[in-house]
């Protein structure tokens, strides 16, 4: 009998995503094995869980955080021992660290007929990464691609990147597949179902579906609800810790400290029903591996959008996409932060200046080192210090030496205070731009991604700048233009018209 091996970093990942793959291989006549680090899984015993479906589990002490470590060396030796015990005809590896270890360790077995396939769930060197990240992680992937028979990607950007590698067989499979009919056709007794979830009639339920991990960013919702301080809001989380229970313990304690009501629903198979019960759905993830709407989902997306009574967008291009898909008009309205003016924000979050001397506030989500250079240039020409928030969306090597003052773990109120107190603001963030305008700052906006990038988020910023007449604040090569005076009287006239349009839309939507 042919023998197949499926590998991932954690037992939770195997159980959460790869059971269907195991069963498919069994149907194809394979004796199926799997390997991962199961030590952090406490909701089930890996050996027992996989044995129940006829799959043999092997413990490999993969590190989920560091590719270069003592743990990775141990994992390499353990995996080599596994290869010596069994002959595998097919090896399918997932997640970055095992992806490198397994392919390097299996390279000689390929000469004996073993087929090696790697699925990437989001590259570690996406567009916008620092040059060092691209060289190091891109170099590792290029090296490993020579030892790979097939590479599977789940979004277009990763596919484009992997096509540049040495592996000849690169495939693009859009996302993970969702049967949307389950959501369209779902019918429940909403009041009774809400009651079963622990919700009262007056509760405003907010739902996030995602594993308990820092990457899913559940913390930010708890933090936001603590600012609202309204006991009617309830945060529901559907998901479990796939790699450790520390995340659950942390979130539970954090919610108690912030006096926010959180209901941990764990792993659920009734997500369509729960969706029908809640009032708000959120996805605050720091990073996701999925791409844009695939062509085959456009009709269903259009059908879903047509069911909505009101659709609005924050960017002109989004409005155009809705029009293209559905024929419906989706007005462009202001981001909710503009519901408050400068004075209202100051009452909500009083100013607590951290620095008496004038400074430049640098808030970059992207990794482009050139933008850091431009801020340094501005600092040299003005004699001002730089206050920088480092490593915001990813580790950026250049951030290690960037800024004269780099505060850590900055909450929203502190972020706003730092921005308010600045002489100049340099950012690639949409909300960094919004608050710069609200606080009448001299600011410069940099592109987080290239306009041609599949992950570009420039459209929102471009629309805001066009609609408010501040397109000249987009960086075009000369940082000194940041010192130009902005006619905020004209900006606020345009803002007032947009706010009136926004208020009319919201009133119509909520008041009927």
C-alpha cells in the first residue's frame, strides 16, 4: 500500500484544516500518516484524535516562532528519524517552518520516488517587506523550491511570487472554499437561538470567527469596547486555541480587567446560525492568507449584496466595484472617526503630552526603508526629534534604529495623543491620515504598497485626499513639501458637505 505523510507546525492546524485531505488520501488508497507539534494541544490528544480516523500521528517538536533555533534543529533530527522508519510515497507539508525543514530533509528521498508538495498559507516575504526579509526568507524559499515537486498557493500575490522560484509546478487555488448557500438558506428562531448563546434581547452582539491567536487580534475589539463602556455590547468569539491555551487565558483576563463582557463559544459548527443572531461581525486580523474575490464567487457575492438594503463605501473604487457587480449605487461616505470633530475627540481622549519639545510623528505600517530615510531627512532639515511606532504590522529591521523615541505597546488613546502633539506627521496609514486631518496637522502620506500590488490599500487614502482636496499631501519624492501650509478652512468646508451626506445616509439606513 502506498504511504502518505501530511505535515504542519501544530496538531491544531492538522485537526482544524487538514482532516478532509487525510480522508481524501485514504479514499485514493494511501496509508495516511501525519506529523506536527502536538504538545500544545490540550483540547484533544493528537494520537487518539487521528487514530480515530485511521491516521498515524507522529510528534515532531516544530517551533512555530523561530526558524533558526535549537528547537528547529531538534525537529530536523526527529523528522529524519521518521523518514528512516517509514517509506513515504507522498509528503504534503504546510506552514513556513516545517515547509523548509521537511523539504530539505526529504530531498534525497525524492530520488527514491517520494513526491513532495508544499502549500503556502501566506508568504513570509510579501510585497512591502524589507529588503533583508525578501533576501533571507525569499532566499530560503528559492533554495527549498529546488526540492519541491509542486507548490500550492491560495492567493494571486503568492502565486506570482512562487512562479519566480525553481519549482516548475506552481498552482493557484483560490482560498479555502466556503459553501455560501449554508448562509443564504439558514433559517432560525432568532430570539431562542440568542438565548441559547447567553444573549438577552437588549444585548448588542459582536461576532468574531477565528482561532485564539495574537494574529487574529481579538484584543483590539476588547480594547475598543472598553472605550465605549456600554454594557449592552457583548463580544462573541467562535474559535479555539490551535497552538496554545495562553491566548485564551490572556483574553479572559484582559476582558475582566477592561470590564468587557466576552463569551467564548469555542469551536462551532453552527456559524451560519450564529451569524443570524448577532448584530455586528468583525474581522480585525493582523494578517490573512486569502486573496481577492475569485471570479467564480462574483455572482454569489453580487447576489448577497443585492439582499442588503443599504451599502456604503469609504473609497471611490469600492463604490465602482459594487456598481460593477450589482448595478447598485453605493455612496462614498466618511469613515466613522469623522463622526467626531477635533473638540469632541479632545473631550473623549484628553491630551496628555509626552514630550514638551516639538517632534515628528512617524507611523508606518509598511516596511519600505526609503520612507524612514525621508523622515530622517526631514528631521535633519528641521532639527526635530522623531517619535516612531516600530514594527507595527511586521518586523522591520530598519525600525531597530529608527526614531529618537520609540514608545512600546501604544493604545489608541496614547496613539492619538502622540499624533496630536506632533509638528509633522508622516504615515502610510489611512487612519493616520484621518486623524492628521481632524487635528489639522502638517502631514505627508506614503504608499504602503505599490498601486499595482494585489494587497494595495491606497484606494481609500486616494479617495479621501481627492474628496477633501489634499492630494498634494501624497509623497512624490520631496519630503520638504510637508512644510507647505494646508488651507484647513477649505478642507473643512468639503468635510462638512461629506459629513452632511454621511449623516443623511446613516439616518436613512437606521431610521428608515
